[in-house]
């Protein structure tokens, strides 16, 4: 593959590249169980083991397996070229409840994905990552006029490194809403470039990254507004315990002429221990004058007043803290529209929190 | 506002935009130059010219050797044309060099330059000996050498040392040696290292323990000789319990060739000391096509070393073709305070990448960042900031607000804040907004009888009010005018 980036590069300064190298050097081993990972529903189900499609475990439905040649300049994304999965829907078709489980057993695996939705088509895709080693993905998304895609991604790998690259082009009045939850033991980088190319398009990318031990997770997302009346939301929450670190870098670009853009960023970090780190970089790059772009960023510990309030109502300190932390994470996860998916994600976050707190 | 109302205003605005740089002039005074180019001999020449001791020359040479191994930074959102460091003079001084008691004895040519610089009336009154006028000490840096320092006696009575840095190196070598390069080390960054090697002159201030400096100290920088890079070095040390307010302001003559200005400012605040550093910068920004104009690549940093020490940076940046400037505070002292108030205006084809760093190492240290960026014309204005909280720094607080105002649809406003927190007790808040002047605001102001430019100036001054309030009186008035002048012709 092409040269790996280094921490000396501005866009990669917070990335845990050492963990990536270490994950890559592992050898393939046992296969983790996946039965418990399915969310209720009768949509298509796909399983990939180390990037290889597992036909016997899958009911792919509308999703096809075929060679994909992604067009990307991304150093990790470009390494995924090869056979991958593809979801192409014609105008006004709707396929919801697609679930994809990626199982890694060690070493490295790469896989491209492609989602193309025709005019007014609707789809929802849930992806879950489990196992060990370096898992590298590129997902290319193209939404035609009025298309809607809901994407939910869980990073539950026990160890290793997960790098995700999302490249989306959002057409007129189309909508992409994606939520990421990092609640495993692996380090990660969620890297995205969403282009709102048609007037009135909507892009959302957000989520919660929870880290502990020596783990480091990060997001590096750019939403680019290239058309009129676009809107975007980037709502990220970071919870860092022990000696771990979460880095949230989110950027809104407003191109010359992309008037009436409404961009919103909210990056918030919560430090559970004094050895943990949260890095934030809410970035704006604006070339149009009639836009509304605001960002808020905060880092700290739990609000003492809220904690005191709960304790004064009879809640012991531990549960009070847990409740506030849960609410903090819920800001991001509650953006998921489908009840079953939201509940599953909340349960994963809950499991993480009950172990960490 | 309707379209019909806008059309004639546009013509008016256009006429205003075509106005030439009001402060563009050059004074012809004989100058002595170091040979063009930069090598060890240039460094030796400068050092010898200033009669510096051996340790200073070694210090410069060490920096120069380091500089040769470094590369110019390219991470800023700036488009910097390649600079030929060999095609510049690194030292120029007015030939008539004698110590004088007052500005009256100055070369009349230089006096006229000061007048055009618009030294505030209050100050001119003081210079003319008017009774009861507020006192401001002026250390006039005419090109590279301090030509006159007034009020030295009154300052000396208070124990304040206010010298050009070359004088200070000769007269107070121990004091200078102790602090020079302690805040901005020689190897800090490309431009600071270059400055360390070839700095021409600058200011040294030492305020002794418990002294409140009896007047505001001010310096007027002026880049005057064609093709002369100016490398100012400022070092201000406030000892325990001391207080000093320092003002820096400048304009520059019109030139066709780009001029590099790479200054270094170092501030040190010991226990309970406070330094207030205010800047109004109005260097030549280049013509309407962006030709000429100053490159302002400045390293400014404060060390809040002592308990309860405080440093406050206030800047109004309206000039320069390219600005690369991040006045920072290293908050080592317990309960130390860092403040940064900035208004940066870009118009025409100006580029500004400016902001601050607040490095919290001390327990209970606090910082406030208020940055107002105003972009007009075809310019780009970037706020770049860092707030870092070290693991041992308990109870740190930071509040950051960066607002951008866009005038017109051909300019850009960017915000690049970095927040790195390694202590859970920190409370870090960051807010940013981007807006434009609304038609309602304009309509209201104009309906009250203001013309378009006055209305814009009024609204912009309101937008920047929180920062302008931080400036000392003399500067606040000047700065308000400057904002209006800088934005002339930018709204139509």
C-alpha cells in the first residue's frame, strides 16, 4: 500500500499510528462470536471475515459483492481497492435495516463499500466491527436528489485499530445522517469528507467515542458546503478514562457562493481521570458572507452542580455520576432515528460505562 | 436596503476604495547599510556595529547556524510568495547618530515623519512641554536604531529601565543575558531564529520589584529604508509585584517590494506582576492588487512565571499584506492569568493568520481569549488558537470567543482552534460565530442620517467593542479610526 501517514502531518497529529502498526503486526487467530450482534429486523444481513464476504452467514438482499475501484486521494482509503460491497437503489426504492458485521481476526484487512441512492430512494445501514487487528474501510456514498441515508456504525473491536474513511456526495435536498459509536477496546480513526453538492442538502456526522486504558480514538471530519441552503450537524461526544485520549477534529467548509448555509458543530469532552486527554479542534473555513456557522466546544469533568443536585435527591455519588455521563453520551446517540438501532447502541454505551465507572 | 439605494453607494464606495494609502510616504534620510545578503559576516557586522560583547555575538551566531538548518513553516492558511533572504539588507541606521535630550533636536525630516505618523496630540503636547498633559514615554525606533528616548529621567527615578535593547546589552548585560531567549528560545521557529541572528534593535524594559511604572511606555516602529527587513527584539521583565503597560503602534511607507518584518517580543512576569501589552498595527497592506505590503511574521510570547502574575495582550491588526502572529502566554505560575483581545481586519488582498496560545501549566491558571476577525474585499482572515492544559494543572479555566464578520462574498473567514486538555478539573469553553452586517442594521443606522461608511464603521466598532475597550485611551481613539479607514469601500 501507499506510504502510511505520520504524526508530523497536521491532519494526523493526534492519530494513534503506533497502535495501527502494532495491530497490523498481529497474526490471525480465533473468530469472535457474532450472534449477539444482530439487531432485530428482517433486512439484509452481511458478514465479512477479515474483509472476505461470508456467503453462508449472510442474506445480502439488495447488496451485491463486486470489485470496486474507489476514487480517493486518502492515504488509507486508497488501500481498500478490490472486491467490496455495493448498494445501488433506483429512484424511490426503499431498503432499510441493512446490517453488516465486520469480523477481524488479526493482521490487516481492507474493504471498500459503495452506496448509491437514486432520486428519493431511502436506505438505512448499520455496521458493526468486532475482533482484533487493523481493519481499514472506505465507504463511498452518492445520494441523488431527495435521497435519504441513515448510517449507524459501532466500533466494538476488542483490540487493534479501526480506520474508517467516509466520502459522501449529497445531492439536492438529499440527506445523510450518520452516527458512530466507539465503545470497544481498539484505537480508531473515523475520517470523513461529506460534500453537500446540491442545494438544500443535509449532512450529519457525529457520535460518541469512549476510551479507556491506553486506547486512543479520534474523528477527523470535514463537511463541505458547495451549494445554497445547505445544513450540517456535527455532534460529537468524547469520554476518556485512565490514560486514554479522544481527539475530535471537525471542520465546516463553506465554499464561495454557498449562501444561506447553516452549519453547527458541538464538540464536548468529558475526562473521567486526571491522566486522560481530550483534544478538540472545531474548525471553520468560510468563503461566503450570508451563512450561519456556529460551534461550541467544551472539555471538563461532570458539572458539580448537577452532581450535587442529584445527590441532594438521594442518589449516591456513583449512580449520579453514571446518570450524568449517560446523558452526556446520549446527546450523540439519540440522533439515531430507528428505535431498535438506537436502543442497541445505547446498550453498548451502557455496557462500556458500567465497566468504566 | 433596496437595490436602487445601493447603486450610487457602490460608486461612492468604489471611489473610497481607490483612495491611495493615506500614510504611504518615505522619508529620505541618509542611511548606512550592511552589505546586501545574509551570512555569518552579516551577523558579525551587525554585532560589531552595535559594539556588542562576545557572548551576544556567539548567541547570534548560534541562532544563525540553527536557522540555516530550518525550514519556513507552511501550516498557516497563508499564501506566502517565496522570500529571497539574500536579496535584502539586514542592517540600516540613520547616519546622524547622536544622543539628544528631546525630540526638538531631532532631524526635522524625522520630525515630519513623526507628524505624519500621527503621534497622538496628548503626546505632542507633552513633547512641547504643555503642563498637565498625560505622560507617555516614547522610545522612537526610527528604522533600526533608537534615535531618542524621552522621559528617561522620570522613569529612572522610579527605577524603571527603559532602553533600546542595544543600549541595554551594553549597560545591563547581566539582566539582558538572564532573560533574553528564555521565553522565545533561539530555536523556537524559523522567523524567531532569524530574528535572534540578525535583530537590529528593539526595546528593553525592566520594572523592579513592587514598582508601578509611572507612565505608559510606547514605541513607534517604522520601516523606512527600501528593502530593509526589520527585526525588532523586545524584552520586558516585570519583577515581583510590578506593573507596566506597553503600547506599540506603527504605520509604514508605500513600497513596491515586499518587506519582511520578523519581530520577537518576550515578556516575563514574576510573582504578582502584571504586563499589559497593546498593539495597533497599520503597516502598508499592499495596493489593490496585493502588490507590495509588509510581511509581518512575529513571535510574541509571555511567560507568566510567578504566582498571580498576569499578562494581557491586546491587538488591533489592520495592516500588513500577510500577518503570521500568535501572541501567547505560558502560564506557569499558580493562579496566573493570560488574556488575549484581538481585532484583526483584512481588506483588499490581505491575509492574516493570527490568534493565541494559552499553555496552562500552573494550578488555578485562567485565560480569556476574545478574537474578532473582520474580512472584507478579497482577503482571508484566520483565527488559529491553542488552549493546552497540562496534567498537573488543577482548576484551570479558559473562555474563548472568536467571532468573524464577513463584508462581501469574496472574502474568507476561518477558525482553527486547538483544545488539548489533560486534566479533568479544567473548564474549557469555546464559542465561535460567523456573521455579516445585516441589512436591518445598515438600514437603521442610515435612516438615522449616517452615510454608508459611517454606518459600517459604527457597526464594526460595536462588533469589536469588547477588544477596543481593553486598549489604553490614546490607542482606543486611534484604533477606532483605523477600523473605519481600513474598511473604506468594502461594503456596497
